[in-house]
């Protein structure tokens, strides 16, 4: 089973090299057939040149350039249209996600799940240097999702998840043009009947660069996706369910 890792990168010259080297070392050591797909999202710093240089060092690195509108989600969506693996994970360019966790996700998927979701907020999960305001908003939003959808999973909004190709194909077309894609992907998968396993994972705040998430802009957009998925769950009469 070939693993694709999609990493959006906008002005990440301070982080991208360490992230890609760390990821490649772990996946190569584990003998996992893989590709690392970095989508350069209209970077204006040295990211593009760094990726070109790293391409001669990291055998499994593929660099794509986002040819559509700029933005985190458009870069992710570009990667999700061009990956070649049997399953795909979305990871951040700032090494906030641990490659060792990705290996665990991949092994778990080998047991048969359509998706593997991480949780930073259950037993075994860890966060380091998580801003308290962001944490408060995160927990409020995720608890609301749990209550509305009557499920136990408690970390829907984190992008770091693993999906089979059939799952990604089954939850298209994507509606979100912003960070709410991170909620759309797992919620659609759950509502449409794809199986998922949950494993604890860790998260570290970035060491360099600037976060692209603007929390004050996202409230109504997350609510839109939640409302759409809720309508689909109760009123679509199963038209979008996994076949």
C-alpha cells in the first residue's frame, strides 16, 4: 500500500527542510513505500529554491506548484488531486505533526479501516506549547461537533489524518475554500459511512514562520460545514453513503 503525504507550503523556508528530512528518514527506515508531495503555495521567500535543492537529496520528494488561487486549503486540494498513492495523509510544513505518529496511522490502516484519525486530547495524546486561547476555541468547537453528531471522536478539526484513496474519492467534491476543509473531510467520511480508527497523536507548536490559520475568520465557515454535514446526515436519504 503506497502512502502519499500532502504538505502545503507557503513561505516555509524556516521549517520545510527539517520537516522533509525528518519525515523521509522515518518512512525510509520503516520501509514504507511512499511519496512526499509538497505543494508550494505561491511562496515569496526561499521555499521554492529549498524544495528544488531538497529534490536532489530526498528521493521520494515531489514538488508541485499550486496553479490555482493561493491559500492553505487550495494548496491541500491541489495535492489531493495529484497524489498517486493508495492512501493519503495531510501534514503541516512546520513539523507540528510527528512522522512517528504517521507510521502508526499507516500500520493501523493496514488492519482495514477506511480512515485513521488522531486525537491529541485523549489518553496518550500530547500537545506542546499549545496557545491557551486556541485550545479553548478548539475544545469548544470539537465538543459542539461531538454533541451535534452524537459521536465520541473529539479532534475533528485537526488536519493530520489518513484516508484511503476510495474515501477521498467518495467525499468529493470539496466545498471548503478555507481551513474548514479540515472539518469537512472527516465529517463527510463519518456521515457517509466510511470506517475509521482513532489513535492518540502529538502536536508541537511551530518553531519558525507564521501560522496561516486566522481564528477570527473561521467561526461561521466551520459552522457552515457542520450544518451541511448535518443536513446530509439526516435528509439526504443515504444518497451519498459509501457503496
